[in-house]
C-alpha cells in the first residue's frame, strides 16, 4: 500500500510539472518576441532567435512543453534577455 502511495505521489509531481511548463511557454515566447521587436530584424542573432521562438511555439502546440521552454530559453539567451 505504501508503494502505491509513493507511486501516485510521483505521478502527481510529474503531471503538475508538465502543467507548469504549459503555462510558461507562451510567456517566454511573448517575452522573446517583444525583445526581438526592439532589435535589428536583419541581425543574424535576432533571426536565429525568432526561428527558435517559432520552434518553441510549435512544440507548445504539440504539448511538448518541456522542450518548448528549453528552446524558448535558448532564444532568450541568444537575444541577451533575462528570463522573467
């Protein structure tokens, strides 16, 4: 019985972590797009970051939230933006 309780607790943590990432993706993508809009659109770094943000948005739509957060954070790093 104790083993079942532990397994249920672990499952709940895993599911709640995914849900937390689901809400974080759009926030990070928006933050990156707003920062990029204030920069030179012809700059290679900005173009690369926008491509990453598009990738993150696609991953978010596929419910791959952990991957989307990772890619969005890479874009923010490329832009030199501190994560909020």
